[in-house]
C-alpha cells in the first residue's frame, strides 16, 4: 500500500481521542476482495473498551454542545477540507478493502465530504418557533437541542459516505458519536477518525469502535447513555437493533434494504433507457440499496430493450478496482455463491439467461454482469434484495399492472420511472409505495435530499434538513407570570 500520508492507515480503534487495541490483542484480517490478500488487521475491542467509547462521548458532550454553531461548523469545514486534501489516499484505502473501482471511490470521497459541508451550514438553521399564546401573560415556543450520544452502524458497500452522512448531521447538531464500521472495511472509517482529530474535533466527540458485531451492537443498544441509534444495513439487522434498543426507547434511524423497481414505459428512447438501466443496476457491482433490482419493461418495446441492455452491459469492464474498470469484485465469496443461486433459481422457474458468462470472471470473488429475462414474482431475484450484478427484466402491459407489481415487496426505498408522458409520470410517482422516486434519471442522491424509505426499508431520513432533525429534540417552553402590558 503506497499512501501519500501513511498515517492514514490505522489498524486500531479510536476511543476518546486515543488509538486503542483490543485488551487481549485480538484482531482479524481484512482482505482485498480482488485477490484475497491480507491488507491489514482489524482490532477486536473487549466489552469494557466499547463501553469506554460511550463514556468518552458522554463526558465530551457538554463541551461540544455548548460551543457556538460557528465553532462546530469551523471544525466540520476543516474536516471537509482534509477529506479533499487526502482524496487519493482515502480512495485507495476504500478500493483495497471494499473492491470498488478507484474512480468510484474518488466519487464517494466527494459525495461523502458533501454531507460534512452541508450539515456544517444547515446547523445554522436549526430554528425553534414562537407559538402565539393561549395562556394569559405567558410566552410559548420551542428550541432545538441535541439528542445526546449517538451510535452509528455503517456498511461495507459505502464505507466513507455512510459515516459522513450520519456523523456530519450528528456533529453539527451538537451530538458526540460512536461509529461501528463493518469489519470488512474498517480502514476508511479509521482514516476519517485521523482526519477528524487533525480538524480539531475534540477527543470523545468522534469515536470508532471495531469488534465482533453481535457483541458491539448488544452493548451499545443496551447502554442507557446512548440516546440515538442509526443503521445502514439489512432489514434483518435493523429489526434486531430495534429489539435491542426497545428497552431504553432510543431514537432510531434505519436505512435498510431495497428492492428498487425500474419501470420503462413504451414512450421512451429505448437505447437511452437501457443505458440508464445498466448504470442503475450495476452501480457498486450491484451491491447497492438503490440498485435497479426489478426492471419492468412494456411489452411493445420488451425485445428491443433486452437487446440494447445486453449491448450496454457487455461493454462493462470487470476487474480489480485498481485498474480502469467499471465493476470490481463482490465483497466476498459468499456473495458470489448467492448470485449463482439467484440465477439458478430463476432458470429453474422459467427465466431466460440472455447474457452473463461466469467462465470469464477474473477471480474467485468476481461475478460477471448477468441479464435474466422473463422474471416473475415466484423467483428469488424478484422477491429478495438482489445485492449482485444480476439484472432481472419483467414484462408488463399497462400502468396499473406495473404499479401493483412494483409495490409487491416488503421494501420501499427507491423506484425509477422512465416515461415522457407527464400524466403517466404523475400517476406512477404517486402510486409507487416508495420513499424516493426518480424520473428519467438514475442519479437521485445528494446532501440536500431526504434519503430514506417506507415499509421495511427503514425509519427516518438522512440528508437534507430532515437528516439534521434526526439528532435534535424539540423542547417546548412556557414562560409564565409575564407582566401584563398596561400601556403608557
């Protein structure tokens, strides 16, 4: 590993401003998914050390919340600047531990940094209200206060941006944070901690704990000093954290699984829609909660769409993220096995394999982009969150039919609609039971937008002003015994 700043490569947890090893010296290897080589080790903290992180955060809370919003914003702006200054090193770390192409990793640094910049400014707009009083001689209103110690469980597919989207909001609101990154991708999180320290964020305000996931979650969710839990992860894990947090009634923000429909109507440019569908499906090698899982295409253009989709898909280059490629490896061999199972299940139930030759895969953790046609609701590729580069295309005849089919899932994160008919667009936008609907574009995210889903895709929102509100409590006040005004 050749970093411009070797100090960004940290293999210890960051607790209360100190780099901390597990007390028993235990760790586990972190592998480059492109070749299986060990790139470093993730230390495994003991239970008392995880509790120490909460203690450090709680003790630092009073000082951080008492700072002016301008002082907190200054720290965040400096953190933002340092992310850009060390963009290349952060991207390289990300590609080594996660596998995504280096260009995508650079894009994630920019995307992740944008949340820090946004929330540094948005915190200035955490306004309270004045309430016209119904009580004689009283003044009524509200103020916003930070919820307190906030814990963040972040995933391996976006190891930088999912931290900054959460932590940027929490820190701006005045909350200290404890981040638990995925054990597959700890080094990006630890590099963020190094840069946070350089940015002047006080000790105890930004902590990164690494350890055995079940142990860490149980300890943090049961600690009554933790007031807020945020997770980006699977619906299964989200339900587990909800149960663990119920006894202390914590604030929860959950960005969970997705099963995004991509609806292609018969009034669009077929080649353009196919190109966008390929981009929406294969982003992050399909390991993305926004990936187009179920592609619904109108019967009139079905065959031509499949043809153009296959052309664009076959143009994608697969290989190590350190090379000029479009798709890197999957995170581990289990993900490859699951992808194979999805394809086999679809074939057994009548699906057609249009393209996808796995003999061309450049390594054990790679899965070549695959196109399945004639997908139906009986197939796993339709029912499950498809975290793989496997595209499933379904046929539809009318708008009501496709809205029903798109909504036939426990998930409700994001949906895509491609049409040039404004009435059709409005009908689908309103009829689709999803937290986010993107029309005629596959790019929908960014710091100003309220990212989140409905149904079993989660609770709350991240990004935008709604993301700041996740870390603020509304305090109502009633100031009584105000002297009555008698006039002059």
